């Protein structure tokens, strides 16, 4: 049995060396496995990572990688149902209704595009179809074993159970007791080739709620999304991972199936195991559970679109109920590009409380309460950004000018050796600190493997060590140009003056009594009305408002 | 044979051992010895308690000091003082170093020192590479013992705090959490939040005085883990406390709230959001209550066990009404905690989803739970138990925290046994005893017009769930309504 053993030696300087023992092997079907034994606690962090994310989508199905991640928890022909045959029939019946629902919805879109009201017969027909779908979905519940896969992990002591979808990767993970690693192999290999799209239409609603929660109902969610879309002109990073609402409504089980068959092949996956386990056991289980899975019919297609050179500065100015902020972003390079280490150092020199931006804008010029930088190099392209949180009363133009002056200095004057060494120390320490947890270590080597090889973790640190102050100036000059700027301003919008219910009640009561006062001549009736109004307004909690109301009533009383 | 329906080229692989269903898997036994606090606990010559563990997996050092203090000690009119002092211990420099110099040195060492004070606890922590241990430890103890409280940094902190304060009503979750606490705890340190006048009133002298009043050696519990030799590290710690005078009296812990929450539905308006946030619940129990094992299991089944729980299954999985929906029932450390169901749903379905949650609560009271549900819940807590001690750092931090809060001795040794002992009848009994549908406080934040409108397919209103009171948002600076 061929097995490779190697050490991840983090030897960034003579003063510091650290070995991490990584074992690796690849099955004939192309699935790669990485193992790091650590015996502190009898638990194993297990992850399977796929090279697929929002970047592999297209308009019309944006968000499908993320919906697929949700649907992967719905089960297989074995998991999640008590009767696979009846379940398949139910899914077919539901799908047939939805074929018609989609036709009606397309017709609704057609009339809406023209700005005319939806005809009654169409609306009724659509409502009729929905009424047909709902009982079908309800009946199916009798044979659904609810969240079977998830429940079994938890019953067996799984923690940190989850999955996540990003632009470039999707990962499924859980930490299990070390005597139960086989459960992970059973369930993951099963859903990797035999997933069933049951409960799709209710899960799609869950994803829409997730979009409302994380984007639409936050102060700047939609603005940030729009800025990213402006930044990426051509690359398929232009849409959000969660997808556009209209696409979420349009995605079908057939779309899911195609995405799944293309990207969830073993040759597009990496399994990572960190904890109380050894490579021999992982190999045995991999041979048993994953080796039988077929390699994908053809390799997943690469992303071919490239971002065209930016032709001029782009700018977006928005208002939100949020602290003001300024963001400037530039296009850089993909992960593993030769300039990656120098860009990391440039970011470090600008970022943090001892970074140049914070020192200039917050401490010296007192224009902002925070400022920093980021470098986000993805699999197919990269972005460098700076962010400023100006003081509420600061002039945004001035804050932007100062921030850009700091950036321009970076492109003309080399950093000091101390600044450079500080960031090198931090980059190394960050990797070491993240490796303390099993999950942290698993994701460091797993992500690196997705972009090339886990060995690059060391390669990257070595490369960082070699960066000179002149390299930092060079990348700043090359990428952070005036023409390449993408600028976002978010200004604070005053909240809508919502009418306070108590004020509204007081006004209504006073207006009513004032309106009736002069028509009402009987002193007893007047007294009774005053008494009622006083009792009502006496309950007002806002003391100022109560006083004002009482004064008005007293005035009225004097007019007798 | 595991049923695999894929390309024929692979069937020759030996699958003999794989069972046809994961429930048929058998697992070797797993013995787990629970770490014992006494194996890590020691005291320095001056009586300071230290939990210490060598860990040579990585060349790092983690130190944390837990200090007997809290924002519950804030004087009236200076709410926010403890938090400001906690922040400025690290960010305001030390006697020996200007703040900028301290920042630069720690950044160069890539050592992280942070300090804070929350409601019931002060913390100073250090995380660094082991090779820099001596220098970093020196800076850590300077922050703990000899903060400088630089005037300029305090001014900056106040500015940041006031700017953040202005945004108190920006996010619906901020509004929801604040109003929930106010309705649960009433007039109590839990709700004594900083205001613009209280922050503006804080002076450098207040910080100096607060530190001088509460920070003494015996108020500190240390937890230390990393790549060092135990005896050498203890000698360094002894030295670090040198010359720090102590005192005899100790601070009284936080008092319990006396508020009796008024049941009802409390609605807070926020325009331009298409999703409402809802919290439903009432006061819970304290962790000294022996029923907390049963309530924890009940809550896992009701809404605490993510997808395995009833509320999540119904509201999210069946109906697609929410992405996040769960219930929490954390027993309180110093006084009863709260039972709280929370979800977010598009405005029109908030009331319907709330009704489903209350229905599930009532069902648990009326019919209890099933044997299968209870065994699943127990199994989760028993099988995942070692996760609490996943690293030496977590072991010493957990024990230091227990020492600080005075958790009963032997809690972890008996934990699994205590979980196993809970019966179906216990769960039924605690559901009736501790779930109170008649005492529900419901907080709703969102576009109230849309929320009231509801949805034709599932008619429901909040009026069905209690007396509705609509309240205005508080002024972010004064918190007055």
C-alpha cells in the first residue's frame, strides 16, 4: 500500500522550526487524503473539501453551490427515508407540479416586465398549482426520516458539525469520537454519490431566509454586495455566494443534479483528518468506502473568464443606517502567484493598530476611529483593499485623500526593516496559532491542497521570509494604481422618523377633545370628558409628553 | 454489502465489511479519563491559584488571568467604567511604556495581549510564541499590575464608544437583545448599559481608582498552557507577583435580579427590513438546581439540538420559515438564567412561526418526549463530552473558570452519569415545572405593518399569543424611550 509521509516543517528562521507530521495518499479515483495524528483528546476532526463554489456558477443559477450544500443534508436512497421507492415517486409527483408552476411563474414574469397586472385566471391557476403541491409535500413527510444524517452524527457525539460554501470551495465537517470515524466514512461516501433532492422546495425557502438574514435585513448587506459586483466586471466572482433572490427562485432539482455530478467527483475532493487517528486506519476506511466511487466522467471545467484591465476609477456612493465607511479595492493576482508573499507583507504593513493606515488616520490626523487593509487572493483572481471608518463628523473626501496618500507612500518609499520584520513575525505566528486546534490545522492544509499542495504552507512561509522592502514597493506600485481604484463611500442615513406610538396616542386624544370642546356646552359632560382624558393621558410613560398633555388639558379647562 | 450503484469497474473492491446501513456499524469501546482539576491546580507562595499544563505540540504559550471584578461594580452615573478600564489596561500603555511603544513591541513579537471586563469577570490574556515567553510575560504582568491609563488613548476610546453607541439601533439584532434583557432583568446590572452622559463622565482618575480598588493578587486566578517546563514557569510566575501587596477582604459577587417579567408581546419598529426577529421565553433556572440535567436534555429535544430538535424541524425544515431557529436554556451561574426561543423570518410569517414555537412548547408539557428522543439527547452529551477538554489550553481555562465561579466539586467526573440517570418521567416533570406558556415574554423587532399583515395561507397574529404593546426605539445615546 503506497503511503507518503512527510513533515510540514515551518522553518521560517533559524530561531524557529516546527514540524507537523502530515501523511497523504491518493486513491485510484483521484481522491486525495491528508492525515495529521494528534492524540491529546480521543476525537478526530474530519473534513471533505470540494473544489467548487460560487465561481463555478453562471447567471440564472447563482447560489446553487450553496443550495447544494444545504441539500446534501437531506439524505440519499438509504438515509433520510423509510421507503426509498415511495419517496422517489413523491419527488417525481412534486416535480411534475413544479414544472407547471415554473411555466406559470414565467408567464407572471412576462406580464410583470410589461408593467401590467397579473391576469386573474393566471393568478388563480398558479394558486391552484401551489395548492396541489402543498399536500404532496405534506404527505411525503410520513416517509421522511427527518435530518437523519445530522441526527446520527449528533447521537454519536459529533460536534462542530456543519458545512460551508465559499467562492472557491465547499466543505463538510464534523469532529467525532475517535472510535467512530467509520461513521464519517459511511455517511460521507454515501452522500457523495447517491444524494437525493427531497424537501428541495422548503429548503429553498430556508436559503432565502438565510439571504434575508445575512444580506437584506442588515444595514449594508445589499451595498456590500453591489460593490463586489461593481468590482468584478467579468469574473464569476461578481455574484454573491448566497446567490441572487431571483435565481434562488429559479433553480431546479435538475440543475442541482448537474452541478453535483460535475463537481462532487472524488477526483475533485480532498479528505482531511486531524486528531486521534492514524493514517493506516484512514487508508483502510478510504479503500473500503471511497475507492469504489467512480472518477467523474470528465474533469470539472476550469474558470476561463479573465478580468479585463480596469479602464478607469470606479466609484459608488451609498447611504445606510450604519457608521460611515470608505473602502478602496484594487485587482491583484490569484493565490499562488509569485507576488502573493509581497502582497501579504504590504497588507500587514498597512493593517492593524500599528499599521500605517491606523497610525495616520486615527492617531495622527484624528479623522477616523479605525482603518485597515486586506489581501484576498482567491483561486482564480485576487483583490487588495483598504477600509476606513471615519468619525461621524469627518469629511469623507478628506479621509479618502489621507488614506490614499498612505497607499501612495507605500508605492514610493520602502518600509523600514523593522516594519517588514514585524509583519514576517506575525504571518508566521498566525499560522502557528491557527494550527492549535484540529480544525484550524485541517483547514490550513486542506485549503492549501485545494489551491495546489499542502506543502505550499511551508513554501509560502519561506517565500515570505525572502521578501525585501523593495518587493513591497514594487507590488504597491504595480497594483495599487489610481486607474485601478474601486471606491465605496457609505454615508450615515438618518433613520426614518418613525412616529412614536405614545406620541401618536396623545395627539389623537388631544385632537379629539379639542375638536369636541366648543360644541359641548354642558359643564358636566365637559368635566366627564376631561376626567376620562386625564386618566388616559396620566398613564403616558414619557414624563415630558405627559406634562405637555396635562398642560393642554389645563388650558382647555380654563376656557370654560 | 453496502449498496453502491455506480460504474461497474469498481465492484471488485472488497466491501465485505461495510454494513448496509450506518446504524449497523459497531464501534470499539472508548475509555475516556476525565481530567481532574487537582492534577493541574497549584498555588503560589502568596496564595494565588494557578492551573498549569505543559503542552509541547506547538511552540506556543497561553496565559490567562481571571480577575474578581465586573461591570456590576460600575457606580451609578458612570456605567461603562469597568469596560473602559478593562480596555485601557492594555490599550492605554503601562507605567514603563507609552501605549504606542507597547503596541509596537507586542506587534513585533507577534504576541497578543488583551484585557477586558465584562458583567461578572475581568480578564487579561496572553498568546505568544514560546521563544518570546520571558519578554511577553513581563508585558502581560505590566498590563495586569501597572497600567498607565494614557489620557489620549482614553479620549480615543470614548470617541469610538460614542460612535458605536450611535449605531445601537442600526441592526435589528442589537435592538432585540437589548430589549429582551430589559424585559427579563428590569433594573439590574445586566441592563445598566453605558449612555452618552455616563461615558462622558468617565475620567482617567476613575480608571486609576477602579484598578486600585479591585486588582489584588488574590483576586487573580491564572491558567497557563504551552511549551515550557512546569517548574520553570511557576518560578517565573512567583517572581512576577513579587512586591504586589494584597488585602484581606474580597468583593461580593453580583446580586440576583428581582424583576418579575411582565408577560406579553412587545413590538419594536424598524423600517426597511424584510425580515423580523422574534424572541420568546421567560426566566429559567440556576445551575445549582439539580434539575438542570433534565432541563438541558428537554431543551435539546425542544429546540437546542439543532436539526434534531422539534422546533427547528418544524419551523425550518418542514415549513421553510427560518434559517436560524432554536431555543437556549443555559442555567445561570449566579442567578436563574433564561429560557429563550429565537428565530428570524420574513415579516409576513413571523406570527405564524411564533405560534408554531409556542405550540411545540405546549406539546412538550402535555405529552413529554419519546424514548428515542431522550436517548439521542443523552447520547449526544455523553459521547461528545471529551470535546470540552480538546486541548490543554481548554482544560486549564475550564478549571480556572470553575474555580472562579465556584462550580461544585466533581462536576465533570459525574457529568455523564448524571445525564444517563435522567428518565422520561424526569423530563415530563421538568417540562411541567419549568416551562411556562402563561408567562411568555415575546419580543418582536421589524417592519411592524408587514408583520401584522401576516400571510393568507397561514393566518396568525401576535394578539393570539399575548397582550400586544408597541414600544418606540430607545434613543441610542440615553436609552430613553
